C-alpha cells in the first residue's frame, strides 16, 4: 500500500511533517507524540492517499491481521484526531467514508529530512526522560502539585480511582471502590502495565479531588475514574480514561447492566482500557474471577471494610467474606481475604495468638489454591506463613510460584526483598523496594524500610530523599532522629550534636550524643553517654548501643547485642512482635560502612537463625 510513493522518506501532510524512520510527527517545532498504533494508522492512510482504506485493510496493516471491532477502529481514529488537534465535525487530516472506511484528506508531499529536527527530537526524549527521573525520584511532594510531572510517552502507568456514587442515586459505599479494585484485578495480566496499588490510590483520593493532582502524586500517566449509580434495578457506570501526559481524556464510555451482571461490566471496562492502551495479555491469566453475583457483592463489601479499617471494620470484613463463601465456597479470593483477617487479628488487634493466626491463614490459603492454583497472592501469603513456622522448603516453593505468576506485585516484591535482605544482598533489596514503591508510592512502610537501609549503608543523599517522601506521605513520621544519623554519617558532628540535644526521646538523644561526641573527640562525654545507654535494658536500647559501639570500632558489638536481646526477650511470653523488628535492625548493621566486610554473612545468619528458632518455638506455643 504505497500509493503516494514516499517510502521511508519524510513527507508533509498539510502542516505536519512525518518521519517514518524516526516514527515522529512534527508541527513546526512541536513534537506530536503518537503511540505506535496511532502512528501506524496515520502512515497507512498516508501510504494509500488519496484512496479510501477499508476496515479490512486497516485491520491487516495497522493491527497486523488481528480481529478488531468497528468500535475499536473508530476509537483509534478518534484518538489520532485528538492527538493531531483534528475535529470530526470539520476534519483537516482524517476523513470518514460511510460504509467504506477512512481516507487522508491531504495528499502527502515529500520533503527533505531536516537534520536539526532529528536532533531536536533526541534532545526532547532525553529531556523528558530526565524529567521523569527527577519527578519520580527526587521531587516527590504532596504539598506542591501545581506542576504535573512529565511522563515519558511510552510510560504505561495507570491509577484506577474509586468510582464516585452519583448523588441522585447512591449505591452501597463499597460498590465504587469495589469496581475500581476489580478493574485493576482484571488488568493484572498485562505485563507492560504498571498498576498503582489500591492502597496508594485510596490515600491520594482521600486527600485530593483533582485527578491531575492525584496523577502527579502517584506518578501515573493514565487515570481511570468515573461514576456509578443504581436505580430501578439497573446499574449505570460511566468510565473516563485521562492521559496526564497530553492533558486530555482519551476515552469515555457508559455501561448499563442489571446488578447481577456487574462482573461482566467490570470485564468490559478492563477490556476497553486494554484496547485503548494497546496492552497485550501475558502468558498467565489473572486470578480466578468470582462466579455467583451475590457472593461477589459480599466479597466487594468485605474487601472495602478490610482496607478501610475503621472501628469495627475487621469484624465486618470477616463477616462479609464468610457470607460470600456461604453463597459460593469456590470464591478463592474470599478465602485469601479471610487469611488476611487472621493476620490482622494477631499483628494489629492481638485477638489471636501466633499459632491460632497461622493455623487459620494456612487453612484459608490452601483452600484458595485448591480452587485456583494460579492465585499469586495466595502463594505470596503462604510464603510468609511457612517462613514463620520454619518450613523453609515449602516457603521456597510458594515464593518461586508467586514470583513466576506476579513478579512485580508489591507483596511479591516484599517477599523477594526479605530474602535478599536476610542474605546480605543490599543492592537487590534496595532495587526490590524501589520497584515496590513505584507500584505503591504512598506506602509508608516501604518508604521507612528503604530509608533505613539507605541510611545504614551510608547512602545519605538517597536516604534523605526517601525520608522527604515519607514525611510528605505520612507527616507523623518526623524523622528527626534519622536526620541526625545522616549528619553523623556525613561527619557533620557539630550539627549532629545540636540536633541530638534537641531530641526529646532519651534513647535517641543519648545515641546521637554518643556518636557526635566521639566524632568531635570528646571521649569523656561520649563515654558518659554510653554508660547511660548501658543502664537501660529495653530492646531498643540494646540495638542503639550496638550501633554506637560498632561505629566506634567494636566489630563484635552487634553479636553481643544479639545475645543480650535474646536474654531480655526471653522473659516475654511471645517475643515475636516486640523483638523481631529490633533483631532485623541489628542485622542491618552489616551494611554500615564501619562493619561492611568485617564478618562473613554466614556469621550473622547463624546467630540470627538460632534466635529466630527460639522465639518462633515459644511464640507458636503461647496461648
């Protein structure tokens, strides 16, 4: 199809200059970025101009022979027109011939390739990439969202906001968030799409109403949002997909179904999003889709309460999950929901012992996998379970399966980070945390852990950037102690001493004072601060003292602290919760510049594993 005979040379279409080799479209000095499918559509019409291109020819040349619906083709033409600033009512570039196809309204004319424009394109791409790095890694703030981040044209990142209830007819409060979560679930089989985690989306939506601000906050190029209303036995959902790179709405559609067909509606929305963004399906399918509509509704309500966590929501969530399973026992994700509730009832509410919690989790997760073996989140949670109970072989099996099914799921990335952190692989651990934060940018726990790892390892500038992001996400994290440690790492001892004296918490103040005084050569003052730390016998005091001594040159301090921590925690009925975090902090001293390479990692692991075995045994026996 080469009617105009321009081949691979540059050519003009009215005020547009097309470069097929570079896949660029220019209007004067403006670069018009087109996704590959839209660019192929434009060049296919140009190749045939002034002839009409039929729907069959477009399918063959643009979609490489795939079967596409007329609606998909019409939508792609609309997207091309939007990008070019064209109008269906008064078109300049692309015209429609009813019943026949589409044609280019201006015959292309060959032009000499302008070298400066090719260079300008390269500079534009480089500048865009630099802006992405700066926006997503350095300049992350909540307070200043007036200037949207610039995303690379090929960036496929999507935030799905909770659908808002129409004020005229408000359905259940769980329905809008439920629809959003299920759309995300149905898009997880598109490997090139970076889906922003629901927790981060919820936090952003709670504090901002403007979709541009939400997209900026989350670092997402695309935002899917919409409304939902229910009246006279009909569910009506309007979905809108915005592209924050071009500042335009790409697509809008209204879906009307009976409530019993909500699953079909969710799949239709996800399918249309996949088509508009030109997403391919991965080899693995998404986790199982629910069957019975009534069970599905209970499941959505359960997950809504599970995530909200207001007073009484844990009990409400458990009741809804059980209601769902009473209707449909094969709803695998409801079983995973029950496992999550059992986890919360130990770690957060203390209603269960560790043994009770783990037994309930294991039963629920095995039920889920018996229904759907490809449910990645169930494999991920079973990895944690078998690590807690000490079955390393089965933990490794489920870890490998979770990674195979969903390598970039934040929970799976945390499993990978935990393993690499345990084995002393700092670079891999940091990488896993960065990847998880890209998917879940408002997760305070991810940011806390990453900032500590970077701080301990002496990467103070990176640690400070992450701490700034953390405080923006969760202002109650003051991070004054951690910022004082940054000053110590940077050998700004006078500044550290000033900050340390202002710290209100005694343990933190003594820790900074001891380090800063030692750095300034005030050995007597440092010794007195250390002696005060030694008088304290809490798990935190033990860890802080080990840090101070290790920095002063005592390379055996962490191992002595481990033995002391084990003795202190032996008097507690279940040391797992209060002591495990401090044990990990002791292990992270491996990464500090003053201990790095002083001991083989096997030395650390041998002691760590012995303590964990002792604590695990007591915790699982506790009633």
